[in-house]
C-alpha cells in the first residue's frame, strides 16, 4: 500500500506521484458527515429578542421625535418671521445692517435689525467663556487628581449646586451686590485704560456705582456656566485609563506631568464640549442679563457700556406680541439666535472630531 507523502489544499500526493482529490467534510448535530458547502442547519443564527426590538424601536422613535421637534421649531420661526421681514423698510438686507433704534409702530413700514443685538450677545458670551473656562478646568483637575477623597464629593455637589440656582437669583445678586461691589475695580481700570475702546466710557454709559454694564453681565454669565463646564470636564477626566496614569507614575512622572501628559490629552474633547454647552446657555440667557445690564440700543464696543442681547430684546418687547407682525420682527431675531446655536454646536463637533 502506498504511503501518504504530503498534502496541499484539497489534493493528497502519494509516493508514486499520483494525486487524489479530497474534500473537507462537516459533521452535523447527529454526528453524520456532510459535504462542505452544504448547510445542514448546524450554524446558529442570531436571535433578536423582544426586549432588543422594543429598545431599538423606542430609541429610534426618541431620536426621530427630537428631530421633528427641532424642525417644527425652525419652521415655526421661519413662517412667523417672513411676514415681518417683508415689511422691513430696509428689506431683508436691512435686517442685517440696521443699527438704530427699533421702530415697529407702523407695521407696514418697520425699522429693525440685529447687528447690535448680535454684537452684545457675542461679546458677553465670549467674556464669560474667557473667565469661566480656566477656572472650570482648574476645578476639574483638582477634583479629579489632587483633592482628598473625603472632600471630592462635597465639593462636587457644591459646584453642581451653582447650576441649580435660578437665573433670576443670579440677576438679583448681580444687580444689587456684584455690580456695586465692582465699582471700585471699574474705576481703577478706567483710570488707565479709558483710551482703549473696550474700556471707553460715554456720557450715557451706566454709572460705575451701579455696575450695570456688559462687564458685569459677562461675569454673571461666567458664574452661571462655570458648573456646566466643570462638571462635564471632571466626568471625562476621571475616566482617564488607569493604566496610562500608573505607567506615567512608574516612569517617574510627577503628578502635574501625569495630568499634562495623560489626563489633559484624554479629556480635552470633553472639556471643549462642556465649554460649548456653557456657551449655549450664555447665548440664550434672559432674566439675569435683563436685570444686570442696562438696556441700550447702541453698541459701541465698550465693556463699560450697556447693551441688549437677542434674549433681552425679546423679553423687553413682550407687550408688542399681541400683534403678529410686530411679534414677527422679534421672532426673526429669535431665528438668528436659533441658527447661532447650531453654528456653535457644529464648531464644537468639528473641534472634538479633530481631537480624536
């Protein structure tokens, strides 16, 4: 009998150089052999349980419902804004260029525009971010890497409690306490920085004694958005892989080097996301700024001046909403704010995607 010499694929070569075709076989559940390629029903198939189907359906419905709500709000704003924009004396372009006082008394020939509202809103929101982001980052680093375990939870709850304070309380505090308290600080800045446009004062600027200016509004907004940024950032920082931290410590890195080389790179996207969430609240804040900042239709680029944001302009004009056309002028401003939040979120997503 010839002995087997070697095998290759589906062929067996014998010592006398003859080759014999072989075919792989599979064994079914009963132990009988079956040719390869024949489905004998032994391969298990994925089974979708009822709970999985219910969860998938609810998740899909929730995502769809949110999309429908957002689309419905956008459609509502557009439909209500178009009739007012058609009656703007300066046309659609005038809505983006008109910087004087709004005049909607004649509904067939109205004068309104958003440049001053946009500038005041962005200036205070950016100032709030400049103040809040470094402080929130320090709080998050301290609570996640330096604070003793016994005080992490109490301090975390204390920071979170700032987010639970109603905005009208912040407004009262900023109006009656913070503004007057900062009067001396404002006078000191004005003594050496009045020549710079950011610290210029005018004849009708709010008094330093009251402090009802854009600077105070930005500080109040910073305090309001700080817990959002700090809480989000801390939750990301504590998820830094322990292996990376322990490896850095094993190589002799100091605590700050560990934070700089492992924690910050890992949590930077969360830090930016939390900052954008805070910016979203700052852009739409109403009652606090309504009470803290002296209203002004002009925008001269000074932090010591008064101003009106999108939200406070709409709140101030509430008595005019009994007329659909007059209300449409302010709804058009609300539409711009609505789109502005989308732009901010899109920028945040692009930054976060670039960090990954």
